[in-house]
């Protein structure tokens, strides 16, 4: 057998460089490159291998370990999971900084390959710098916590172990039902050890992303269920995008007159002005979708994992006769809500259902003009929110209206946390698929700037906008420097509302007077953080990092700033000064956050009583 003598790190890169995926006959190079931050735990191993590599992997220098994992996750999400980046760090704190990013990828079912350095396998310099020592179990390192947030985890303590481990890693990374973060912990010394690897191991390998067909018996049961219902509602989740089933879903809805609501991950599957598109559903949903959900006798979930926001903590579906039909490639998600299920690729399942339903002449029973009337009412509400003026300053919804009216139909907005996801899910108007990139599985503050960088890498021909609050920006903005370094165009829209206003509103809505969520000075009188707002010049901060920046305090200044930012060749930031508490809320939705049963404040006790009433009307599981 012909062999090639390589270090373990060199073999790893050579293997990754030869991996491809094939979907619907289209072949794509699977690993675009490696994002990395070097330390003693990886610089002389995988770092040297990257420096001398003769392949086609791109190296990007991250500025924060969590941030670069978010960028890699966003890249894979925008690529519909057909292409990924790997991420490498040193041992200890560098590795642990990737934990949050790993969890974000796994929760959202997005593939990302993590390559943290690890303790010396030989233990010769034991304990090495940054080594975590657990007296009762010497095999544990700082990389063991990755087990709880990874879909596959391994520690490579001998160079030949790499081969079997990489095959399993690729299995998970290319599995539409079981993908997420894959972690291969790489001991510092083993990275540099050489082995005679079989040459055939590095030959081009194509992983076929075969669409999983629907079982005929499952289709028969699904048709029987649908045919017995008159008011179905489709909920489109992220799986609609990943299976590239947008056209098929819309055609299916039109054929049978079924309205379509969207999750945060599914949004942009249906144009906002389509007669059957009713918008976001659940806690951050539209009034139209939530009213239909409350009356529906059948919920058809397509590629959704039914998060508590999607289901309004299981209170959204109030028809006593409501049933659930779940079309999902994941068996884990298929059985949720005690539903009937078709475990299959979303596009395959939709196609399999269409013919038998057409054969029996199925059509939903919604009254003529019912959906049209609800949509007209909601469109008028969005118009009102977008035009909302205040003498005190710029409202958040008015600012969103200006931005929504300015950007092009193929431009992408990226968001994740705070009050903006609720506003965007409700009022943002999309007309093209893959223009709404929301990380709301983990709702990870700090994803936005890094995510926008990842999306811009994935689709450089589009304008990309990170939409975030000042709280998220302060948590993590470092990949803005990477965008400057790489000349990657993106625009950060920073809504400065003086703190964590989403949670501030949540507090006050459940009996609190507001505590610890606004960016205020400590008051000398009260001793608490309720003094004046801290003045922060975010535009100046962005300029100091090398980005162009602008500030807007009203609608006219915002429109001018958007035009100026778009004309920039590189990254830009628009600081938007908005009034705190001017986000959307309510619209027949509820979120169970748990309110104290005992308190010294009557407002809290009243909020607890209201929570108990809501729980009694919600589904228990």
C-alpha cells in the first residue's frame, strides 16, 4: 500500500481539502477553509501545517474564538449546510471560548468543525501551560465540556486514530438530521507526530446528500389526517430552506388553499405580500398568524423543531380538535407535539403528499375573503408601526421601516437577540428567500456581527446587514476587524437603546420595576444602577477599528446614513439612536418565563396569578 508520511495536523488538512458533497447532482467542495487563533497549543502543529499547506483551504484569522465559530456557523447556514469552515484554537481558554459557538451551531442544526488544541498526550511537560487539572480524573481536559454541545466528539491521542475519527466526523457534518458541532480535540504533541498514512485516504471523497424519501404508509396516514380537517395551517421552519423546498411549499399551499406561517428560521420562505403568507407565528408572531393558529384544526409543521416561541409556550393552538402533522427529516423533531409524522426530506414529503390530496380533490375550508381581511388588518398595523413618529426621538419600528424601505429585495439581514428579533419576525417584509438570517435557536447575543461576516463570505454578491442592539454589540463585535482585514463588505445597523431593553420590558411586564438591564451610572442617592444613561459613541468606536461609521437620530439622517454606508467599499456601521421601549409586543401571544410564586410586591404576585391562568389553557407537552 502506498503511504504518505505526514504529521497528524498535515494529514487532517489534506483530508479536509479533498472532501466534497453532492446534492441533486451538484458537486460542492465541502470545506472552504479554516478560521483560527493561534496559541502554544496549536501554532506549531496545525498552525505549521496551515502555513506550509499546498492545498486550497483558505485561512482566516479570527479575533475572538466564539466570534469565529459564529461566523463559520452563519456561513454554513447561508450555504444551506453544503459548505463549512473549520475553526482551530489553542488549549484551555482559547478552546473554552468556542463552547458558546458550538452550542449555537448544534441547537440550530448547523455543521461546524471545531479543532481545539489539547493537553500533551505524552504528559511529559505535565501540567502544560493552561492545562485544567482534575485530581479525580486525569483524563479530563478543558475540551471535555464540548461533549455536551457537540453532535460528535473525539480526542485524537495517536496520529493513526485520525482516520477513523474523520470518517465519523464527516458522517455527522453531512447528515441533515443529526448535524451540528463536531469537536476533535487535538493534543499539542500528537498534532506534530508523524505517521505513514495510506495515500488512498486522501483521495477525493464525495459525500452524497441523498434526499430521504417519505414512506408510503406515512403518506397514507398523513393524507387521511389532512382530508379530515378544514382549517389547516402550515408552519414553515428552517428545514424548508435547507431542503430548498421553498417553491414546492408555496405551490403546495396554493394548490390546497392552506395559509403559511413562518418560524424565525423559516422566514423569507413566503413573500410577505403573498395571499397565503400570514407571517411569523408564536410569541414574536403577527396578529394574523396567531389568530389563524388559535382556530386551526390542523398544524402542518414543515422542517420546524417547535421551539417555545413558535408555539407561544404551547398556548398558540387553542382549537380543542387541533391535530399536528410533522414533516421533518429528523425523527427527533418529527414526534413533537404528539403529532402524526412523515420523517423525510421536506421537499420529498411535500411532493409525495400533493398527488394523493389532488386525487381526492382536497381544499381547505376557509371562508372567501377571511385570510384577505386578516392580512389587510395586519398590513395596516405594520404601516402604522413603520410610520410611528415621536417628538421625543426615533422609535425602533420607525427606524426599521426606513431600513426595510431602503434595502434591496436580495439584501440579507442578520440578527439574533434582544428586542429586534421580535420586531423583525413581526414587521419585516421579505420578498426573496434567504434574505432573513435569524439565529433564534440559541438567540446568542453577539452572533450578529460575526454572523454577518459569515453570510458575506458565503454570498459576497449580496449586501449584508447586521441588525443588533447596543447590548449585543458590546458583547461581541471583534469580527468587524476581520471584515476590515479581509475587505469584506457588510453594514452593521446598531440600534442604541441604552441597554438590554428586551429583558427590561420582560421584567416590567411581570411585576418588576426594572432592575439591572439599562446602561446607567450608579446613583449616589439610591446606590443602584438607575442614574443617567452612559453616553457611548459607537460610531467613534467603529472608526477606531477601521470601519466607516455614521450616526442617525431621525428618519432623514438614517436614510442618508444608509446611502453613505452602501457606497462604502468595506465594512460600515450606522449608529441609530432610538427611544427605549419602542419595540413591538403582544399580538395574541404569550411566553412562559416563570414568575415568582412568593414576593413582597403585589405586582409580582398578580403576574404569577396571570401566568397560572395561561398555563391552564396551554398544552402540557
